[in-house]
C-alpha cells in the first residue's frame, strides 16, 4: 500500500508536471524520505520530501531544486540510474523523454545538471515506455505502438543515440497509453493503463527474449486514480534486470 500525501506541491499537475520513479528511503520514527524528478511549468526539478507513517508531510521538508528550462511539451520523463550494488554510488544517471512530435531524447547527468546527448526520430507511433532494465552499458524499455505491437527498445549508453527495437508481440497491445514496470526476479511486473476505459491490467513479463519472451496476464485491477501521470516508489537500490 502507498499512502498519498496531499498538497505536497501547489497544484503541480495543473502546471504540466511529469514525474518519474521516486526513491524511498526509510528513516527513524517511521518516516520516509522521497526523492525524484518532475517537470513543472517547463522546468526540471529535483524534488525531495519527508513523510510520516500516515503519509502526511513533515512541514518544511519539501524542497524543489531547479535545473533549468526547456522541458515543456514532453509526453513522459523516465530516469534510468545504474548502480552496480546497493553499497555503490550511481555510476550513470540518464533521463529520457519523448516530445509530443514523437522525437525521443536523452540527457546525461553531469553532477551539476543534465546535458542533452542526442535525439532520434522514427518513434512517433510508440505510445507507452516502461523501463525494465538498466545496466552499465544500456537501458531497456518495453514499448507498444498504435498498431498493436509490443517491442523492447534497447538504448546503448554510447553516442550517438541509436535505439534498437526488437518485436515481442505483434497484436493487441495498442490500447495501453502508459505502462509502469517494477523488477520481479529476472523479469518484470508491468502495470498497463487503458486510459479510454479507465482500466488497469497487470502482466508478469519474463526476461526479455524477443518473441520468446514469456508474458502472463495476471488480470484486471481496480484503481481509483485521478487523471495525471503515474509513477512508482522504489528503494534506493532498484536493480531493474528484465532484459
């Protein structure tokens, strides 16, 4: 169960915020630190806050650190952070986003800010992007398109930006507008959202292996979420190894 924290921002979703995965770190006294990134009014921010065990905000703990502008018009924002172990520091932090025109971009964390390290076209028919693997050399997304296909999109960490799409399924995946993934063994648990019908489905997706990838439909779930971007809370060490 995830406890909601109302009024943590001043109507950020009305300003077009685009959250990604937030990290949760337990603290003393049943409190939890939450850290992530979001876009408000076209600016990228680091967001941090501390919540109590009932989900309420510790007054004065919510802090927004502004990186810079130019982040409006993005369909989504995904952060890929690679750590070799729970004790190590992240060796690579990368942001990915897709413009409303379909252009797919990558930004690399320099420590003081993010630098764009490439754009690529040709992905305008893709709808939902779920990060299922991060490694020292590449990131891997599970994506669907408007024609119903399901693919993995492998993005090498090298430059120039050259994603490689591999078919997983050829039909019936076009209805999902958003997918969110979490690690499960050597595969992933994927929550897929059908925005038109307000429906959510859960899938167990095995380790990515093209059309041989095992996928099991775990059924429909009932969620009373509002109409804004979804994100998940993850531990500080979040080994995505689905591909």
